């Protein structure tokens, strides 16, 4: 587990790296000191952490060079710091008499920036229910204290359904339930649904909050889709792209969906930058969400590799919104459909990097959400939020090279692994990945830092490979953050 002095070190590292260009040196556990940011090689690599342990320093040494290097133009993108995008490493070593091996084969998602963020959990004072309802409905707001059904707003309906089943909904086996409670107050959570006029249209909004995991869910949308795009009697919407991936709502069409959409012109011709601006403003001003712009994907496609959404590049065909009349769900006439807008998302990563072993009170946590953006603005959406992003401490974090990081990983496991957890006669470290790790601030409750780190899975052999746990290592200096042991 993290120790108090480790929290102090985190704050020192952040403050000094920003102000003076310093970094810690060496791998493994060290005294709580901050040393020179590291000798910079001809290629610009941060060489302060190496496979050979450097001499420990006992005081802060001032950098005699230019202290603006954190934000200066000489900062290099992640792949140049690590040594490429296809990162492989393999080495045999031993821990005492036990043979061990480290094996890495990692494909890096490159990025021009690598920020460090200070974030805050969604505590009760950050739900902002009253303010959000006022923004949407003003004096027209009313509580929905009944069951919500298929004739209500689809987004709100889906969230009520999700809440019902996640909180022990006791439907009879085989029963198809078509309506769900829209207003529930419980000791550790609540579901509140509101309705009213939003831009003079009938809208509904649902808000969920869980006190235990400190998270909130928000879903909103029109009761009739056609009202939101000025299309008479349009009541359904689907997602379309050129990728052969299952579409969204109510798409039981008996013809080629993509071919149909190809005959239509999207009513919303906007660049990624324009859509991002619309979405960012909406999240901030309408939903009171603090979200970095590099986590917003204005136009998205489905990622076959990850099974998730990812940003649409220049030549990609993003998910577009296809609206169609309720009575013409199987029509093959293009006049019965309107193509207007795009699916936009809060990304599940930060600067292209995933979260690794990201937990808060033992719960896997990351912000995520999807929104429908048309020529009428953001007309519907849903999100699950664990954190407000409070402050970007730097967007140019310096990293050890991949080779140096793997050497440190080997050294850290050799010196810090609790051998009483090892029941076999061989050891291996694999499933190496790069991303962000959530580190709590010991002095400020509900505040955390998102820091770049490496993760590796540790296993031992005893009539088969058995997992011991995973190690999280700071990607800046090679220091172990924590070893999470398998409790099974």
C-alpha cells in the first residue's frame, strides 16, 4: 500500500517538475528526496532513472539550466521518449535462486501530449441536481413520480431501467418489464427524473447518484426525436457508419442501412473542432461537468480492437445519426429518413492512454459518456462521471525510456516482491501496459492525481501459472507505486 511519505513525494514531484524541471532518480524504494531532473542525452531522453541504481541524494539540488523545459518546444511526443510505438522487451533474471523472466510486447498509442491532472471525486456537493434541472427546464420543471415507459424519453427510460436492475429489481423470471420507477430515494443512492420544456420541447432528464462509489449518472433527451430536429412525426433514431458493426436504437430495418444513408446528405456539416466546441460548452454550462478537451471525441467510430468507441480520423466514416418515421421503419425511400449529426463521446482514456488498475474504494472508475450532436446542438446524451477534472498540472510529462523502465521493473520486483506470496519455483512478469494510475492525495479527502505509469502482471509456476498480483510503476522515474496482491 502507499505510505504517507509516498504521498508527500508525489506532491513534491509534481510541484518541482512544474516549477524547476526536477525529477527523482533511480528505481525502487528510495529516501524521500527530489534530485536533479536528470541528465538529458543527445536524443533528449530523461536518463535520471536507469537499470543501475544511482547514488541516492539527500537534498534538493537546483537545476543550473533553463527551468522552462517542461513547457518548452523541446518536449517530445511519447513514442520518441519511450523509443517507438512497438515496444518489446525480454530478459531472464533470478530472484535469489528462483529463475524469473520479464516479457513485454506492447503497442503504444502515441500522443503529442501527456498531462498530469488533479481530479476530485463526485461528492454530494458536486451533483448539482438543482442547477442542472434549472438550466434545462426553468419554471417548467416537474418531478416524474411514476413509472417511466416506452412513450417517455428514450435516454431517461434507459437509465431508469439500468438503475432498476442494478439495484435488485425483482422482476419475475421470463417477464418482460416495459416500465420502471422514475423516482427512488434510498440510503446510499437515488434516482430522480424530471420533465419540462427545453427549447420549448418536451424533454426528460434523469440523475443518479451513488454515495459509496461517489459517482453520478445523467441521461436526457426529447420525448419525440422528430421534435428535436424539426422532422414531423419522427420518433426513432439509429446510428449508421460504413463499418459492419451492430447499429443502435430500433434498427430492425429490412434493407441495407449504410446504402440508404449513403444517398442522404448529413444536415450537420461541421468540423471536429466545431463539434468539440459545442459539446465542451454544453458539458460545462449545462451539465456542470469539468472534462478535458482531449477526452472529447467529436466524431467517433467503433473500434474492433477494443470493442469501444475511438476518435474518427480524417478518412474514417464516423457514426452518423439517422432519424426515421415510426411508421416507416422498413421503408426503402430516402424521403422517409433524415441524416443529421454525429455520435460524440467522452473518451474512456486520457490523451489516448488507458487507465490501468484505476480504483476508488475498490471500484473500477473512469468517466464515460455519449451524446447526439446535430445542427440543433446537443439534443440527447448520457454519461457516468466519477471525477471532476480540476487542474492540469502539466501536459508535457517527461518519461524514462521503455528500456530503462523495464530494467527498473525487473529491479523493483526483485527487491520489493513479498516472497511469502510466491508458492512456485518460477516467476514471470508479463502483460505490460502503459496508462494512467489514480493516486489519492493523503491530505485532501476525495482528491486524486492521474499519473502516467507502467503496469505488469506477476505470476509464479506451481503445476501451472498462478497470478500473484500486479505491480504499478511510476513512468517518470521507475519508482514502485504499489504492488496489488491477488487476494483469491
